[in-house]
């Protein structure tokens, strides 16, 4: 049976490398003690040179291996080392790997010492090596450095299940098909007969068992295909992410020699010319792009932080999709996507630049294979990105990446993210970065205007660099940021030819000096680097209907507005309507702006009246004069006194003269009913209703969700 030893604690680290560090007897007592995941250097929040992490470093670890383990294969695993790694055991090089985003492993049993301490040494080069994707030219993100994902050593028997590709077919039929590609490793390279026992489990409940007998050859690697009918199972989708475990036991003469488990789900994904379909049902993809970086430590964040990002995307932003831009990401993040029902666009490393044919191309193909074999059982992954992001057409390379992807996995479509129109479509889906919206232009181009013909189509980036937004920008700027995302979503929902839209991006990120702001941050996120929401986050959070949501995109303080004039206030919500109160006095009920945003599930609600019936209740004007005064004061609040039309100015003069008032009296009314001047404080309260039920309120920027347990079980 397998014995796994996690090697994530108490490494010795040096921010430089010398060849003598490889020697088993080298004295590393002056090295720093570090834990994995580890960043090769801690970084400032901003204004730092990317060269700070681009250097050679060394990691050393001592490990004791018991004598009784001698004769067992010992497999050393690395989940991610940025960017180039050479691994030594007891002075012998046992493996190397180019590329920081995919895992690698090797059998190190021949170099182990048993009943003694062993010295494991990892040389890490974190520079931007031109032969390794995504490098060769400047990249719009940072790649950081270090052993930033987990490491473990696994002792096995002579025959093991190295991998299993669990493909689910005919999922829309009562009887579904398990189509298994099994990858056996026979370390001894001897012929023998083994028995395979399979169990399909859901939450520890056995759904199906079956057996197969296999005759092993002398080959060290053997691939088998086994198919089995299964029924009575539930499908995986974005709202009901049903997961199953395939447990595989290998027995010889009734003795258990290996056991492996593979998690999967029953689901079908399909792109057509008229949209994306999950399990035969049309689903509009609504998502954001994610980098895997964090402030100060780059990529080196542990399991819980990775999981939390998936939870933010699904639970806080209400998304159904995330794109892994622009590389494969943490298994912990992807595990949580499987569990939450968050669709994933998985993509090979790269950004615009295509390197020379030869090693650069070979490593790209290696990354395709490593990505797919790492993630092929994940129901969340609905498409493989097999093209270097935003690169020019290169048919020779992309025919190879597409062919390789299809040979490894025929259950998912392929895509290739480009930013140009009329690109050659080699993959299954035309995946396109559409930045046409500039605040005035239409939200998205029509697919046929981009491709020239009908084809499956997905927008993989929008907004982003078109309107960088900081947390401390003006309210008007932050509101416009939210509205730009909203206009794109409205265009996406209004066009059946667009499978969905994945916005740029989840959060701000550090970048090279040639991109982003002057402080080397791309302020493109709907959140900042600390995952604190900007106004644009409300665009997405308001489109889900699982949990009541209400966010006022204003602090409602007139002093923060030009001319101290409180203009129209946008409320992003999934409520049916809202009620506005001013100092606990009811003003008016407002409804979604469906005429302005006809296609999104939940248009915002625009508050354009802060007066209500207060004039009628407190002043002695006639009813008609009250209505006229109210309309004029609202108009002044929007455009200012100088912005009034000539006709409105004449109406105001008429009203003042009729009621024997001076202009100063009109200004006083404005201050009293619009500006709140002279009050000790003005408090606005907004109540959100679904049907007749009050479900959330916001007052002074404090949001409170009110939940009827019977009506909204599980909401919070």
C-alpha cells in the first residue's frame, strides 16, 4: 500500500545558489528555516522592480527513510516551482522541470539511503528564461518565485494505478456510461495477473461495484480502457454540484497492493452557435478572470486562501465561471470550484508572445499534457485553453496543441483566446477578448462581426484596462466602472450567439513597469488585491438570485458630489423593488431600470427623487404647485441651476412670483428638501423587497440581510 509523507515543513533556504550546496555534507545551519508554500522573497505592496524575485535560490531538506521501505518505489512530487527546478537527492540529480505552473514527479528510490538521513536539494531559477513559456517578451503579470506549491514523497508497491481518466458519457440518458482510461505502472516490469475492484461512491454511500482481471505485460506503463453502465446517479451542475468518488483497488492473490481514489461528476458541456449548454440546458456564462497572486507573497498562499478565492467568486460575487488567466492554478482552488459548482476555463501558460520553434514549442506541448492530465477529472472544467493568450495566429503550433488536447480528452471543447478579429479558428470555440466598450460604444461586438460567420463563441475578457479604477477614486468614477461591466453583461445576455462573458478581472494585481499604473499595479479588478470589493463587484453580486442582495453605489453625502448636488443614485440589487426613507420619512418606491438594461437578470434601481411628498406635507402651496416645485428641485439636483432649460427657468420664475417668493426662498427649499442643509444629520434608509417581504436594508453604508428562515433557507 501507499505511504505518503508530506514534505512541506522545515526546509533550509538560501536566496542564492552555489554548486557546493548540492553536496550532502554541506553545512546549511546558517540557512533560513522556511515552510512550503514559500515565496523566495517578500515584496512591497507596490512600486517594486520585478527583478527583486528573479534570482537563483536553494532549498535543502533532510529526511529519514526507514530500512523496511527498501525495495519500494519512492515517487517525489512537486506541485509547482517557479520557474525552473533541478532536484538533487544525496548529491545526484533526479529530475528537472521547466515551467512553474504544472506539477512534476520522479522515482527517486535508487538514490535513497535507507535507515539513514537523506539530503534533498532543489535548485530554483526564478528568472524569466526565454525558452520557457510565458517568457520571451514582457508579460502583463508577475510570476514571482520559489517552491510555492506542496511537496510530498510517496512510497508504493511494484504495481500502482498512476492515473485514471474518468469520462462520463450519455449523461442525459437514464443509463449512463463510465468510460475509464486506466494508467498502470509496473515498476518491476514482470508479467503477472492482477484483479481490479471498482467502487463508485457518493458521500460514502456505495452506488456501484464491479471487477476486472488484467494481465500485466513487461512494459513499465500500461493503459487500459474499461467501460461500465451506471444508473441512478445525479448530474453535476452549477447549482447542484453532485460529486462522486471512483475508488480503485489493485489486488494480487487477494492481497491489496494499491488503492487510489478519483473524484468526478456526471455532466455534459457543449458549445453551439447559439450558446453554451450544460447538461442540455442553455446557460449564460457569467464570470471573471483570476490571477493566483496575493500581496507581499506572490503565489505562495496555502490551501485555505486558495479555497477562499473560489468562495468569493461563487458566493460573494454570484458567478458561475472563472477563467484561470493565464496558466493552470492550485488544486485547492480547483477542488473548491468542483464543490461549489463554479465552471472553470483552464488555460496553458502564455501571454501574447510565441517563442521559437523548438524547445519553446516543445514545452508548450508539455504544458498542454501536464495541464490536462492534472485536471481531466474535474467536472468544473468545461473548456481547455490551448492557445497562448492574445497571440497572433500560428496554425502550425495550434494545430498541434489542439490535436494533443483532443487525443488526451475528447469530452471537452478547446478554445484559444485571441484579441483580433478574423483569426483562424482551429479550436472548437472562438474565445475572444472584446474591449470595444469605452463607455459610449456598444457593450460587445456581434460574433458574426468578429468571426465573419457563425461559430461557437465566448467573450473571455472585457473592460479591464479600458477603465482602471482604484478604491480611492471618486464615486462617479467607481460608479462608471460598475456601469461599464453592467452594459457588457446586458449586451451578452441580449445576444444568443454569445455563450457568455468573463470580465477582466477578479482583483487588482502587480505587473511589469510597462503595464498598469505608475506604481506597477493593474487596477483592473472589481476588487482590490486584498479582495475588498469595489463598486463593480456589485454588478455581478446583484445578478444572482440565491441570496437577497442590495448595494447602494453612493455614500449619499452631498458634499462628495460636484456642487454638493446629490445626483441619481444607483442601487444594485436583486430585489423586486426598494423603498426610500429620509430621516425615517417615506419618500418613494422605486423599481428596476428595465428599459435601460432590458437583458440582465436584475437591472439596477435608480433613485431619482429624494423629496417624495415632503413638500405637500410641510408647505402651504397648492397641490399643483407642490408637484411643480418637486419636479424643479429634482431637476436642479441633477443638472444644477445653470443647467436648467429655458422652459424650466421660466416655470421656476412663474412659481416664485405666484407664491410671492424670492430666489433665496427657492434656494432655501432646495437646501431643506434636497440638500438637507441645516439639519443636524440626514439619514437615508433603503429597504429591499422580494414580493411583499422585506429582505434587506442599507443605511449609512451598513448592509443588513433579513432572512425569513422558511422562505430563504440557507441564505445569510
